[in-house]
C-alpha cells in the first residue's frame, strides 16, 4: 500500500537519521533523533509529501526508562490524506528540543502546553510560559512522579 | 507578574481586560486587549481557567471507568466525545460494533453535531443582539436533547456509547420523537436564515471580519467547520470514513472567504446535511432481531427463583436506565466476553454471570489492551477530535492525550482580531465555538 511506501521512501532519504519505523495498529510512525527533527519535518512539509498540518504535539513520560521522555508529533497531509507520527526520544538530563513554532503557528500553544505539563523546554520558542497552569505553579503535573492529589501552596493575588 | 502584553504595549495605548467572567466570554477565557481608540492593536489570550487535569485523571482510571470523563470535555456534544474514545479503544482491541450499533452511533453523533452547532450559533447571534435567534435555536436544541434523553437517559453527560457498541437499544418510541425534532429543527433553521442572512447589523459584524486565508488555517492546524469555511475540503467523515459514514450520502459545505459569516453559514449548512444523514440512517438502520419489549418475569421474582434453579425466562429490565436486555445484546454490542459488561440478568441470577461481572470490574482485571500506542480521530463539532492512547498492557491507560479541535482554532484568535474593532471581537470569538471543557481539558 501507499502508506508503507512513504515510510520506505523516508527511510531511504534519511537512512542514518531514522532510528526505527513501525506501523502498529496501522499508524505509521518514525522515530528520529532530536538533532534531525527540523530537517525532517521541513522536508516533509515540502512537495511531494506536503505534511502541511501539524495535527497534534504531545509528550509521554516513560519514567524508569532511558531516555525518559518522548515527544510525539502527528502530521497530516491533505493531498496524500495520510497521518504520520514522528517520535523523538528526549533524555531527562538535557530536556530540550527545537521549537516548531516558526514553521507551524499552532506549535506555539502546543509547545507551551508541553512545557507546562512536562517541563520540556523548546529552543527558539518566542514565548515560553505556562499555558494552563498559573505562574508560580511548582512542578510539572503530567509527569509520572507528580502525585495525583498533590496540593500546591497558595500564591499571592496577581496585582 | 506582568503579562506579555503589559510589557509590549505602547505607552499611549489603552489596555483593557475582557473576561474571564464576562457575559460574552462564555467558557471562561481572558483576552487582554491593547487598544487605540476602538481598534485592537494587539491582544493576548489567556486560557486554562477550566483546566481540570483530564489527562492526569484518566491515567489513574481504568479504561472502562474513564468513559464518563470524556462526556465532560465538549459538554455540548458529549456523544461524539464518547464515540472518539470508544473507537480508539476498539481500534486498539480489534473489535467492531454490530451494524445496528453503528447506525445508532451515527444518529447520535449527528444529533450531537446539530446541538453543538446550534449552541455555537445561538450564542454568537445573541451576543450580536439577536436574542430571538438565540431562543429559537435553544428551542430546537431542546427537541434534539429530548431524543437523546429518551434513549440514553441523560441530556448532556450521557456515557451512552460503550466499548464494543452502545449502552442500550433505541427507545421504542424514538422514531416519533426524532421525526418531531427533525421537523422542528428544519423550521428553526429556515427562520434563522430569514432572520440573519441579510440582517445589516449581523452582516456588519461578520462579513469580511476576521478573514482567515486557507494557508493560514492549515498552518494553524484548523479542522472542522472553521477550516471548511476557508474553502479547504477536509472532513474526517469523508477522508477517513469511520462507522457507516461511507454508506450514507451527504455533502461537505465549504465557505469561500473564511470570515465570520462563512463560519456561520458553513455551520448552518452542515446542520442540514446532518439532518439528511439522520433521515437516511433511520431508513437504513437494521431491525432488531429481538422483540421490542420482551415478555418476561420481573427482576425481583427472577432473583427469588434463581435461588432454587436457573431462570430460563426473560427478565424485564428497563432498556434505558437499568441496562439493556440480554436479547438485545447481539444487536448493540460486539460479541466479546472480555470487553463487554455482562448482561445484568446473568449477573444477578447465575454464578457464571457473577464471575464475569467481577472479572470485568475487579481491580487488576477488566479491559487490558495490548501494549502499544494508537491515534484515532472522529469528526467532532469543532473538527478532528483525536485520541492518542499509550497502553502498557495494564488496565489503565499509561498516557491519554486528546487532540482538542478548538485548541488550534483558539490559538489563532490573537491574529484574527488584530486590527478590528472591539465589537468584532465578540462575534469572532462566538464564531469559533470555543468550549472550555474541551480546550483546557
């Protein structure tokens, strides 16, 4: 099928940059290194693939595993009618990755959400602040070591 | 703590705060505006007032128990949220609902879509001063919710669509109520077209206001009616047909300019298409193999009798609230002992049924999907509603992330209102249908 071909072509194109590919449950996935993220997504955005839409961007905390974090990007191509998932492993010691905010505008908020919930910092992001939580919130709530019922200290009213 | 706009604002411009509790900022959102007279120079949108930690909560619930939480995301169309989650799980588990359940799902999700669009446009029109339109639309929504209530037993937090099928069969009386709702909604849509389409006040606030180009909309990750209003053809129901949408005939209305008026018009036309889908689905839905109301013994008598010997007769249960009758299971739920709650008749009257019940609900038992991750999306009221679930093989999701469609649309609000009047902010915000529960999760 066409889907498999896309993965094969990409493997051919970026032979040394792609760590692994898979199609579990029919979702085509690429695992790449964070250094080559910008290059790969910019290539994918151009013709003939035209993954012009950043559908979703999130992070998964695999606590106890090295590398601990994993960024998950979902792209969508309107012309090929195909969704592609790109995963980038991130180590806890150096928790930063290139921002996509200059290429996709919704990445601005999506990356702020990931920063808010997981503490991943995005280099080149124009406005790196928390999105849902308030300034002064301690810790990163969606990390696995953040307890479900943890309470936060009171903060002073904003002036 | 100063906000970004306070730092960036020019010295002689006027800063004003809209929300989070402002009558037009429905869904608790704060917009800080930097004004020059009445023109918006710059703005900053602050969200998160309705953040309830949906994703974190789900990580601590079993796959079955977290279903009611999905109702509370887009609370105007909860059935589509249920459907999105359930179909993601079905993709992971490799089960499929029977045909009748698929048609019920389509009918229910289209009803929810109509109620979603009605609410959005009602609020948008009301904020422009058209209170009549608001009342008409809310009236139509009541008829839609009557249909939903009759079958699911709830108006908003339904939890009706279950893994493997639906909770209960359609109410025996549903056709009558549904036909009434369709007639009433058509009437309201006609009235609203007459009231708004050529209304000068409405047009001034919507025509050529907050125009979004197709490339910008795609770049922002817009989906759903907002994307289609810019003229881009993308609808999950057509591009990745799920359930029985590929067997139904409907059109995808597109806009031309991508302004507020197009977003209004696309939603209005989409409701007409949804009504068409419902009418077709009503004709095509397979008849129940079981008798509509099975004759049988009362539950109390059955439990009493079961102490002496196995009850062979049918047991009467309310089809809506107490769980469907066993006879109907084959129509509305997949054949799978592992993933389906066993029928109540068996649970209460036989030892195997009771064991099945405990195996489903006991700690460390229940639904255990294989290891892996899966993404699945349905067309929600606002666009592609996607679920990304990571499973580690236990009975709880390791990670559950929701792609909320209005999140991406809201991200563009700052750019949309730039250079417009303060009065344009409100219909622009209304036209994108932000739902706090879905956006902040």
